[in-house]
């Protein structure tokens, strides 16, 4: 037997051994099928689903207050912006914070300096595109708002920090 044939035989034996070690399920594919979650919930952890629901409530609040929603969950290397809205001629970057209980502080207190810097970096990244698409290429006034979803309800804080 040549060296190539020996190597081939060893690889074949290893593959067959690996196949034998695989667990064999007794259930049919129909019995193994798990109930499907709605597409908007697939792949999200429970905490991510709660955050998404908080964003939905914040979006409804801002629309009820007359803001026009321009985008949601804009991600870049610098950070993520939960909601982007237009308030007249002002571009509003909105951070949504959710707290189930206030044991570890309020939702507003969780937006520390590091988080503010990430928001500003992300805003700088998306600002040219948003200005071109929604403000005719003119740089709009910008502000950073915060929507807190806490046990007491939603709170909308405007101008929470300056760039």
C-alpha cells in the first residue's frame, strides 16, 4: 500500500468512527420541531426583547408628541442610536433606557460619560447621511434626548447633554 492509500484509509476510518459517535435521536423531525416565535423575537434574549418593547413604547410616545421618526437602531463602529427623530427643524438622537426596578439606580443615571461619548460618535457618523436624506443637505440643529422606561412609566427628557 502506498503512503497516499494509507492516509486515505485512516481518514475514512476516522470519519466512520465519528459518525458512529453521533447521538441518534429517537424522535422524528416533526416531533423534534420546536414552536416558532414571531420573527421579531427570534434570536433575541429576554433582556433584548424587553429593551425592544421599551423602544416600541418610546417610539409611540415620541410620535404622540409630534416627532417624526426617521430611523431606529442605527449601528456603526462608534456606537448605536436607538431612535432618530425630527422635531421641526431639529434632528433628535434618542437613547432609550429601561429599568424593571430602581434597585441599581434610575434609567437616566445609567447614561454615563462613556455612553454619551459613544452616542456622540454615532451621531457624527450618521449626521451627514441624515442631513442629506431628510433636511435637503443642510446641517440641522441637533439634540440628544433620553426616554426612561421605569416602573412609574415613561419619562421623556430633552437636551440631556450637549456635544
